[in-house]
């Protein structure tokens, strides 16, 4: 099979043996693969758990058709169409733990949507609802909203009844598009006074829930943009892994500052995240209230081109690989 690998010479397409499912795994003929920032960071030397030993296959999410069942799999069958999360997805065939494979109907959503909707849906529901303690009528700010996961976050906040949804970007063209996906207020974080606008539209209080995909030196202003006793949820570090954290401000505003990721969760923990996210949101996906913006699709042998576009932030929405 063909697979996108990461080795000493960087990203390469290689012919590799088709994997075999072990206990509790399913083998999937891959129809589509999602690109995420973690995939890019993997190529730049960071580890996000993708498997493969000396020949590491990239890709943390994919969709396809089950062609073989491992021992102990009883809730799925050959022929099921599934959305999967796990490592080594950028290939013609991939394996996934059956607990991280969710059945879907391709007549309801496309393969391009299915490749990555689960990852973003689960990430943002976990951030906004589970960790952000969001309740209907509160205000939500997606800090860094023009990425695929950010756009999904805007739609989730709107679908769940936020009274005011704020979205930010430093790119004017991308910022102008956010209103179409749930943003009531557009925040240009390339301007020094962006915090003033957040406080102005929230009558000086700040937002109830701020989802931070930037971190770095944005952290202090993000604390000021979050209301007293509000929830500031760290899910990304696009502006830096470290920053100047004002501990006194954190204490004075009595903030719930929470970091969250799927990387340190067990299979059972990830299963629970998926369960509650889909219970609240899947109907909104089916009726189109929550949907990916698909920026561009690529063949497997164009994976390097897709990664370059992501590295240069030239996309608005999702990038998707299609093996067939």
C-alpha cells in the first residue's frame, strides 16, 4: 500500500505492507484523511503519538470502510463506513481501535467532512462544554478562529445558544469570513487594542468562556478578556509554548485556567469525550449547522504541498488528503 511517511529524509511516499488488525482493532480501507496542526508539528520534530517506528506513517484521523476485524470486535462489521481517530492514517489502509471508530452514513455527510469532523467536534466540545462549563446564554470567544477547529468552535457556540460569539484572526481576509460561521463580533488580534473591543462589547466584563489556540504572550490579555470567575481553556500554542503569565491577574480575576488535550487520554477517556460530543452535536452536523469549510483536497502524493500550505497559514478551513 502507499503511505505518507516521515523518516530521515523528511516526508516521503512509500510502498509498505498493509497493516493487520490486532485485538480490538479494525482494518480500514481509507477514503479520506484530515490534516491537523499536530501532523505539521510532527514533521518539525515534535511527537504526537503517531506510530510506525523507523518508518513513521503520519496522520491522526481518517475515514473509510472496514475490511477486516480484529479479535474481540463485536460492535462493528466488515463494510461499515467509519470515522476514525488514531495514528498512521495517511495511507491506503489503516488500523484503529474499534472504540475510536464511529459509524456514519456517507449519504448524510461527505468523505471529506468525515475525515476530520470528529477530531474538531470532540476537541471543541471538550473545550467549550466539558472544560469551559458553557451554558446557554453565555458569551464565547474563539481566540484563533480561522483554522478548521476554530471555525467548528464558532458553530458549536452558536448552535448551543451562546448570546454572543467572538472570533479572532490576524488575517483580514480570513477574519471577514468568520461572520458566515457564527461569529457575531470580529476581533483583529494584529491590532494592539484588540482587548479594548472585547471589553467594549461585553460591557467591561469580558467573556464567560475563552478558547485559546494562541497562548504564548497572548495569555495575559486573554485573562483580561475573560470575565471574573470565567473559564479560559488552553487548546493550542500557535503563538508560542511559553509566555509571560501574570499570576496576580489570574488570582484577582479568579479564573478557571484549564489546559486540555487528547494526547494524554486513555482509549476509554477518549471514548467518553466522543460520546458526549456526538450526543450534543451530531444532529447539528447532519442538519448542516456545524460543517467543515474544506479549503482544498490533495492526493496522497501531494501531502508535502498540503503541509506547506498549513505551515504558511494560507488556508481557511480544512485540508484533506484523498488516497483514491
